[in-house]
C-alpha cells in the first residue's frame, strides 16, 4: 500500500511530462527520466532504476504527440 501511495503523485507528474517533446528522442528522454524515478521509488535499488529507465524510454519513444484538432 505504501508503494501505491508513493506512486500516485509520480504517475501524475510522468503523465504530464509525457506530453513534453515533439521529437521521438525528446519523448524517449522524458520517458527514461520518469521510468528511472519510478523504478527507484518502487524497487529502491540500481537494477530497478535501470529497468524503469529502459522501459520508460521505450514507452516514450513509442508514443506519438497529440495533435490539436
């Protein structure tokens, strides 16, 4: 339960930052930073931080920015 409470604000911030970046590289960097922070909060060790960063970078690179209508 403590992990969920720690993650709630972090998920909100990462979701807001996911919109930042117009290029794939910018979105990958934002995702990597958010994923690394989330990995550290959840796992509390270096392996979790690295895995979170890699996963975040992959997700960030795979997303496309929303285009205003």
